[in-house]
C-alpha cells in the first residue's frame, strides 16, 4: 500500500491544468448502456473509480476501454444486465447503471450499496422514482431486482423531496428511452447533471431544463453513437486552489469551470485569498494571512460538501474561529481527528465543526479515511512544519488524477513510497 510523504512550508508556484470530472465521467460511462453503438468520451481522468465502472460495463458483456485521456465504449450487445456486489462494494456510483439498464434492457440486478465512511447513503429515492415509472422492484439477497413493465418504462412526474445527484442522473437516463414525458421536480442542479444531460442530448435524447431543478425528458426510441467531452473537475480545481492558498503560493489553474466554482470562489475570497480569473484560468495568490470564514454545505449552487474537508484544512490556519456545518452527509468529519494530529484546534458540535485557527501546524503521521478527507490531510501537511506521512492513499487514487504529481510539479516536496 502506497504512502505519501510531505515536507511542508514550501510555497507552490506555477501553472496546473484541471483534469476531467470524476462525478461527470461516472454517469457518462453509464450512458453508454443507453446507446445503440459506440460512445467516445474525451478528457477522461485516470482514476480508480472510472476503472471500476469500466470493469462493471465489461462484466455486463460490453466493450469499455479507458486510457490516454479518452474512453471507448460499446454496450450495444449486452449479456448480463447486472452489477455484482464485488464491484458495487468498492464504488457506490455503480448504482448509476440501474436506470439505463431498466430503460434499455427492461431488467436489472444491481447489488445494494452498503454504507460508507461518510454516511449511510441509501438509494431509496432512486428506487421510488423508478417505481413511479412502472418498474417492479424487489430486494433479494442484497440485490435490487428490477423489471420494467410490458412495453417499457412509462414517463411520470417524479418529485425528489431532497436533492440527490446520482438519483437525478439515474432517473434522467431511465426517462431518456421511456414512453412519453417525464418531469422531474426537485432535480439536482449540480453541473455534472447538466454535463450528463448535454452528452445525452448529443446522443439524441430530448431533455430540457438541465442545470435547473425541473427537468423535462421526452422519451425517444434509441440513442445514437456520439463523441463527448467530460467537463473539468470543479472539486479538483477547488482542492488545488486551497493548496495554493494554504502554502502561501501563487498558482494559475487552467481549464477552470468558473461558473461551477462560484460558491468556492466566494469563500476563498472571504478567506482573504486573491483570485484573478482570465479566460479559462484563475490565478490564486495568497495575500496576507488566512481569514476565518464560516461555511454551510448545500446542494449546488451552494458550497459543495465535496470541498468541506479541504476548506477545513485551510481554516485550520485561519486568524479566528470558523464554523463549518455539514448538511449533506451525517458523518463527513472523519478528517477532524487526523487534522488534530497536526495541531489543528477543532471541536465538533453535532453537524458543525468549530475550527479555531492556529499559527502553525506541525507534521505527523495520518491515515486517510475517504476520498476528500485524504485531500484535506495532504493540504494541511503542505502548511505544516516538518514531515507528514499519509497512509491509505488508495482513497485518493479513487478520485484524484495524479494529485501528488501535480503538486510536485508546482514545487511541493511530496513523494509517494511503496509501504
Ligand atoms: N440520499 C438518500 N436517499 C437516496 C439518495 C440520497 O437518503 O436515495 C441522501 C444521501 O444519503 C445524502 C444526501 O441524500 O445524505 C445526498 O446524496 P446524493 O444522492 O446527492 O449523493 P450521491 O449522488 O450518492 C454524489 C457524488 C458525491 C457527492 C454527492 C453530493 C457522484 C458519483 N457522487 O453522490 O461525491 O458528495 O453527490 O454532492 O456524483 C465525492 O466525489 O467525494 C463524492 C462523495
């Protein structure tokens, strides 16, 4: 198992390009199930989660190759419409195949994802929405066994009481080949949902309202081969922005999805960080010290839960007290006890963390617990005196495309060792 070693207090400088977005690429891979022929994706990052999704598509009998920044998929001939526990347990987003399998093949057998480090994460809203389209859904031996009605799924009006990102994507994919019109209210407005809708539209789907909380989908008979580009990863961009700021550096990020990052830009500015956007780039230069700012995570366009841990690392060296409230997941504070090992002063009060800025963090061994937590530990180590050692970095490789290499190219003293 790899470890990452970091010597902190080295200001980062230079330019770095953002990779394609994990959370856009995952549903885009699943859309291949809907397509009548080959689907080509560009700007595909090199991530373990995407390799897992490709393995899942191959398990079903399709062709799915990822490499060199692109993906070639062809699921027009599919043998087994199922997602086995062995693959789903390593990646919850496997549930994204449920909607497209039901729509195109009329049946699906998908392992129920278990809980994970950040919360219970049920998929009850996905299932209820598919049932509203006429699917018969049973739970058998830990699997969701679903069947479309005679003649296929039917359009329906589905309202989500709470925002669900992959739930919205699952339903949108199911509706693309259903009979008649589906209207989704309370839909997730995350940019990755809009990116998925844009790719599906290029394949011939009829979707309007992408990026808003009302989606209207008119079912069509089939989706056609297409080539689509994955949007840049707003969370990777935000993570690198914090890296620049926390190290007191001066970094230009290219291919930055500005609109998708508005809430993060706002909080970075509130934290006293200077941002200058020009074209598709944003330059981050640390001014004086870091100013403590409060954050509440919200569905898009609010501050993303996927940036909460990284922003907490920045607040650990803020000038006063920052209150960070997590409203999306019930247990997304696993990084707190690890950050404390560096000397961070953080107290938990239910769903909020009170972060009292300290003048100096100092290096320590730490253990990554989930994807965004691992990023936050790396960021904090960049601001710590002495050496830090982060173990269980496989969490990082699930969702960041060579983050350690990118940081090293910006001057960070970071290296990966085989443990
Ligand atoms: N929820 C339910 N029932 C459902 C679905 C969701 O109770 O049927 C709850 C969840 O437990 C959670 C909340 O609703 O408390 C929001 O969950 P959502 O469904 O929006 O999350 P997701 O679709 O499973 C995606 C991202 C996550 C990101 C969340 C929130 C992908 C593949 N994953 O998950 O990304 O945190 O939306 O924005 O798109 C990450 O990249 O590190 C990550 C965890």
